[in-house]
C-alpha cells in the first residue's frame, strides 16, 4: 500500500523520538510547521546509520550495496519529486520544500561508506575529512529550515555539527571500540600516551580526554556566534540542543573521564524541562 506523506512524517517523528531524544526535544521548540522537516532529516541519517552499524553479522559488501541502494533511491526520488518509501517520502518533500542542496546527501553518504572500511584516523585533519560529511553537513542541511538571517550562519552551523559529533565520539568510545573503530585522532592518543583499547582510566587517558573536551568546547563557542544570526524560534531550538548536548561533556568530566564502564547521558526529564523553558521564551 502506498505510504501517505502524513504517515511518512509520523514514522520519521517516531524514529527521532526513540533514537535521537536530544534532537527531538529541541525540535519541539520550533514552530509546528517546521518540526516535521527536522524529523525527516534525522530519520534519513538514522536510516543510513542503521545500514552501517545495526544489520547484525552482515558482510561489509552487503552493507555497502544497501547503502549505495539507499542513495540511488533517494536521488531517483528527488529527481522524480516523489517517493513511496516510508522515510524517503518525507525526506523528498522536505528537500524540495526548502531547496536543500542534494550535494549534502552525497557527502553524508560518502562518510557513512567510510565507516565500512576505515577504523582509525591519523590526524585531526583526517578526522575532519570524515566529519565534513557525517556532521558538518548536517548543519548545512538544517540551515534552510532554520531560515538564517545571514549567509554568515553557515560556518557556525558546521561547527555545531562538528561539536555534536565530537561529543558523541567522546561519549561512545567503548561502543565504537566494540565496532572496531577509534574516532579519536591517533596523533592525539600517541602524544598523551593513551590507548583506548586498554579500557583503563589512567593519567594518560584523562589527559587526552581533557584535550579533546577543550577542543570540543572551542567548537561550541564558535557555533554560538551563529545563534544571533537565526530568527528567535530557531535560535531557541538550537540553543536548547546545544545546551543539552554540551552537558554530556560535563557528565564525562564528573565521571572522572570513565567512558568505558558507563555512558554519559542527560536524563529525559532534563531534556523535556529545558525544551519547555526554551519554548516559553519570547
């Protein structure tokens, strides 16, 4: 049976609510007419991420083909202006409604494909090459929906995407190790004498974590320069997401930088409370 646009957006909302709670609660600060577009972009990213990481013991070549097939379907549907896919129907509608550059999706899918073959990154610049498509580009996708007041908002939006993903990398060291990946630059680990594979919180590990957290906070500070370039509702949405996500860094520090035995998270009540307060501001 052909999926309706309403059903597609509802499915995207459920994916966002279930797996991306920080983004979901922050999206509720936006006007109702825009929230579902954010959910569509999140759902597409989740769709691709699940192919890469959550297909169980599926061979890499099969994952690579599934990811390529997803990209082919997306671009075919964008060209046609319609889709019957449960997620892509909403994505195509959102892309066309806000004239989002399809190149963003090309770059995103390229980085997702890198996860199938690349386990480590030698330098910060190498990691940035990956993060351009996996994180910075998400900020670029979001901007048309947020309707910035100046083109100068692009660079801060990219930095916020980078800050969010570096926060994830720092929180998810153990989970990434289980998948055979290390996202902290090898040059930083070597400079501090740290080895995540040991899963030991020693002086070397604490030192490299402090270094990366400082780098991440610098990205958040750069991203903050763009908040004033957004309309009030968009600024409140981004401010809420930024506040909640950066709080993960505080919780990593409070745990003594132990990201191996527990996962630093912000409780749902905190997310809901901050989103409600942000929505009430005018």
